[in-house]
C-alpha cells in the first residue's frame, strides 16, 4: 500500500481516518490534528505563554515536543512524587529532554516541599494511592502554572483518556463531572485556564508520533498502576474500535458536541463557592482544601 | 450453596444481587422485581385494562405470563408480519398460550390488512427490513391498543434491550431519542400510554423465569436478525458484566435517574406538532405518516 501523501510504502494504517501513511508523512498529519484541536477550541495562540505539565510519559512528552515544534512559547513543570523506582526515572527523562531542547523547566519536589511523598501520604491516610496522587497533582500543577505566570496550562490527556473518563462518569451517572468534561476549562479566580491539545488523537497515534519523532519518554508503569476499572474499560473500548473503527472518536466527539453542553447548562458551576484555602491560599470549595487535609497530621 | 430463602440447593446465581436461589424460590423473586417496577413507575393498577404486545418470543410471553399471574386485567395483541418460516411459528405459540390461559387475543395480519408483508415491503422500498418492521409495528400496536380500549400498552423490553438502546443513542449522541428513553411514556393525543414492566430484569433473568415457569415461546431468531451493531454491543456489555457484576443495571438506572431527566427537560417534546395522518388518521409529525409512506405505491 502506498502512502496517501507520497510515493513511499505506507507503514501506518489509520483505519478510523481510512488512510495509510509512511513514517515520513505521519508526523505532519499528527501535527495537523493537534493544530486543528488548538484552533477549533481556541486553546491558545503564538502570543501566549504555555505551561506544559509533564510526567515523563509518552503523552505529556509528545505534547511538549509537538508544541515546541509548532513554534509555541512553552515551559514545562514536573512534580517529583517520590515514588521509588519510578519518580527518579521520570525526572531524568524530563530533565534531559528540557535541557537538550532549551525548554525552561520548573521542578517541584513533593517531599521537600510538603514533607511527604505520595506513597507515604497514601499509607498514612489509608486512601487509594491514585486518588491521593490525583488530588495533589491537580492542585500543585495549577499553583505552579499560576506562579510562573502562564496564560494557559496544557496537559497530555489523549482521546482514550477522555473517552474512558466520560464513560466512567456515565457509568456512575456523575452529572457534575460530565458537565466539566471538555478539552478547555476557562480560568476562574485562582484556577488557571486548562487545555488538552491531544484530545483528538488516540493513544496509539501518540505512540506512533513519539516513536517516529524519537521523543524520549519513560515507558514503565507507575508501580501503583491505574485502577483496574480504567484498564478494563480501555481494553473493552479497544476491542470495539477494532470491530468498528472510529467508534471511540464518534462517541467522544458526539458527547462533546451534543450532550456535554446540555449537562453544563443545567449544572450551574458554583463559582461563588470557590474561595482561598485558609491554610495555603489555593482555590477550594471548603474552608481547608483537600490537599491541606491530606497533609494535616 | 443454599438458597437464600429456603433449605434447597441454590441453582441460580444472581451475581449482581449477590444472591443464589433455588428454582422454587426464583419465580417469586422475579415477580417481586416486576411488581416493584410497576409500582415505582406508576405503570398501572389492578383497575386498568392492560394491552400486552406479544411477538411469541421469551420476553413478551414472560411479560404476559407474569402480569396474568399477578392478577392484572390483560389482553394480548399479536401482529402476523408475514415472515416465512418465522411468523407462522410465532403465531402458533401465541394462539395456543392465550387459548390455554383464557387470555383474549387480538390478531392482526399485516398482509391481509395492508396488502404487503414486511419482507415484501422492505424489498419494494429497498430499506433495511428491521427499520421497516419497527416503523410498522410501532404504529400498529398503538392503533390496536387504542382501538381495543386499553388504559396502557405494555411491551416486553428488558434491561439489556433498554441498555443497548441508550448506549447506541449515546454513540450517535441522539439527544432526542435519549430524552424519550424511559420505561413509561404518558399518553398524548392518539398515542396510548406505553410501559416496559421488565425494564429492571436482565435478559438471562427473563430466560430463567420462562424456563422455570415453563412458558412456551418461540426461541428461533427472525431470519432478518437484529442489526450487527446491537448484537456486538450486547455481547460487549455481557463481557463487562461478567467482570463487574451489576455494571449494566448501574449504568442504565443511573442514566434514568440523573441524565435522562436533564435531556428531557431540555428537549421540549413537540406535542403541538403531533397530528392525524391525512390518509389513515394515525398520529404523526407530518402530513402523511411514515407507515402510509411505506405502503404508498
């Protein structure tokens, strides 16, 4: 099979797009998808200062790479979560890449700053590690982004991540979470604007891009892994995609276009409820934010 | 393992309810589920005259059986669709059962009344058979129910049917269909009240009931079968249910409780648009109803 755009032999088949591409043409196809997402959703422009939250994994590293390549004004933030045999490797990837590519990097060491690593915190509080980690990362990325004067915070969530998030929240009929489930969340108060420029590309498509562009990333899994449910749902959707190419994008984009706006208009975002945490000053709905609650003795 | 309710050995394991039952106790458990559905959704009472649409398959035959057994005032309607090697067998089951159980039966022969069977109609119009059949059955069951002075029309849709219907419409982001997706639709104009008393029981649970109660039904498939998508989705959900018992009910009931009402309140049912078809007098949104359009030369 020939590449859609040149005379080379196609090596990458994108069944949902009904096209096949060679390795030389694939990156610009991928970059066009990302550019389309950024423009369609008015995420940011060349004048904006963009903070990219990077974990060291393939999605966030690819995001940083593609935004830099497209000429955006980026800097990176990375949180050292203190997870043995994992965090060190992630940090190494992140530091090397940013250094070689001349990208400013803000490093944040959780244990140094807050006294406890994620595993220590989860153990002490007897709460699921992924849930504790999510709560902490959400607040600290927002704080780092804001304190470093960015216009917008970009994260590496791809189509599969977003799809499974929507699906899980449909399973729980969590209307509030579904109402907030979109690739752009405008800033409000101390919360910076958040965007997901990879929301239109699938997991496998990001992997092709990272491999062809030779983007370094840490491919190991966090030892605490994802919760079983997310893994089951991803596998399950992949089986369906195999049988009906395009079904994942159809479902997720259909949700975004027609269902999310109805739910959002119904669920009034309780903006007035957002205030500064009494202890740390970060935005919260309560008197003391959930991160301070975690770190309190 | 012992039966939850007696000393017998349990033969039926209902993982989503975390119980196991013997064959003697299962029917009353099933009947309680149906009674709960009828009462919770105010479907009908002992004073109502209930029309049950029966195809001859396990779901509608079980519905007729359970309603009669629970002491409701029922009569049955059956449409002979004229499908070779299928309709005759269905009609035989239906006639025998109603005769033996002293249930009034209204038979409607499509070819006799409208001049064409479903296969003839689909072929002539070059439209998918299942779609033509659905359009015709929807109108004729409503007409027969109304003309036989019922208070409510009951159909045998079970939890799996409803779940897959919701899921398909989510995949297509069909907000109008999702807004109408509930186990009770009130009457409006010439449209009778429609209810689905089996909406809380799963496909396999109806099958157990039909087998234990020795309800006769035609187990063969319609030769035109269901469309491939529905079959794939049902299989796919069953695999997930296998791994996470209760997920189907959780998803469907969560949708009914929290999401459907929001969509329904947003999509105003265009009642004023409902009028009598110029040719047959049945309710429609257009000048000539979709069934008359099918039968027009």
